[in-house]
């Protein structure tokens, strides 16, 4: 079967890019023909390695050229770029003649259903329906986010299948006949787990509004004086790096907070920590929680939409804290920092909980979906 994935770029170090690489490589090993089409690759290599058999095409649209230049610059350039995107993508898909084309909800999401290339169309959503409204933007940008959320509701209806990551998010979309819940698979497998004996707390993600690392650093500032031998490592990068560095300095936390750059040795990083923490404002299905569980780490996370409620079992493998309850977050983290036995107990439970996201189980759901679409197409 020839399967095409559309994504803005594979050069980013985010969870969506990591999941794409995992699925594409897995399907290639099964004998399927995999193709990845990007719009903003700019000649960069994939951050997560792809099987050499995977074909890669970049359309050279570069939507991100106007990032940081304001809404008027985006409004002026977007129509031209979107028109180029439609023309180039349509021509390429007619040439490729794929069986299945999958959008990861980039700028191609509104284009694919209208393209008559003979393929069945699937839309993946890696966030929650409320994502755009949770950006926290104001003024004209806020109006844009509201309008785009309404447009999303129309877009998803035009696909043969609309795949979301959690039951929680599926409920936000209502009774859609094409909706299906398939979680992301674990991006790696490790026979080793954390012993949960080090004095290191870990967080991973982009340095942006969504991940809310400024809140994590603020809360760490309340904990650090009581635990001078503990350290907080935040692995990631992004536009807010300088702001976070300044916050660390302002709170005199430079001795205990480390803003680390992304690395390909994440299993070793998890293994060297004893607790995982997440302060995100919103998610889809946070892969970092699945990874932390798989590596045997107890978790303290805010119950943001969506994902943590589906993943965590409070009191068994971690603590689920309602957003805004900073005191409860600090207390939960302090409890784990104080008790090595509790960390080890919860870490063992976390490892067991992660087994439902093993790649074979998750990818079986995807191959069944592809087979049903192919059958309907031939039908």
C-alpha cells in the first residue's frame, strides 16, 4: 500500500515529528511504501531518522517565513502561499497515486479533501479541539483563533477518517460519523528503567507558551530552598529560551535548574531522573508522559486538556493536579522527593501502565483502518 504523510517539516524535535518517524518506519518495515511531503523543510535533515526507503518531498512553501512579523504580514503572504501549496501538492499527489494520504493538520488540512487523486483521506489531530483557544492570544489574534476553531469543525467532516488521540478529545468534537480514537505509540523501547534513586526532576518539550515552563520554574523556586541537593533538568529549545534563562537567573536558581538542549539520547536522560513533571497548558496526547511511564518514572502533571487524564492513574503511577492548583503541585512533587520508596513503587506501576501504548498494539489499529479504507475504495 502506498501511504503519504503531510507535515510542515520533519526537522523539528517535537513529539509529533517523533511519532511520525516511529509510524513511518514501522509501516515501511511491514512492506508498505511510505512518502513524506513537507512545506517548510528548508533543506534540513529529519531530526528523527527515517528509514532510507521513505521518500521525502518538500514543496518549498515556507509558511514560517512570516513568523514573528505580525498578523498583517501573515495575512498579506498567506493567500499566495496557500495557492502555491494547493497547486504543488495537487500536482504531486496526482503523480504519486497514493492509496492513503494523511494530513497531520497542517496547512494542507483544508486542501486535501478537494484533491481528486484517487486516494482516501485521513486527518490526524495531535492536540485537543480547544488548542487554538488555549494559545492565550488577545485582540485580533484571539478573533482569528475563534474563527479557525469554527473552521476546524467544518474541515474534519470532509475526511474519510478523522483520528484523535484521546477519548477526552473525541467528546469535544461531538457525534461525528468519521471520528476514531487511536493513541500514539511509544516512540522507543528500552529494557532499562530508572531506579528512581537520583535527585533529579525532569521535564521535556518546546520552550513555548503551550509547555508553560515558566510556571514550572516558578514552582521549582518554591521547592529548591528545601532540597538543595535536587536538580531540575528541562530538555528542549524554542523562542522562549532567553526568557526562561532570565527567569532562572532572577530567581537565583542557576545552581539547580538546567535548560538542556534536545538530544537523541532520551532513554538515558529518563533513566537518570527520578520524577517527571509536566505543567503544560494544553496537549493532545503528551508523548513525554508515555516515555516517562515506559522508563519507570512517577509523574506529577497538571490535568490539562487533553491526555493526562487518559494516561495517569492518580495515586498509582503519579499525581494529577487540577490546573491552577499550584500548592497541590508543589506538595505532590515534595512528597515524591521526600520518599524514595514511593518513587520506586509508582515508577513500577508506571512501567506497567505504558504497555498499552506499545507500538505493535497501536499500529495494529492503524493497519486495520488502512485496510478498511482500501476495502471501501475497492468495494
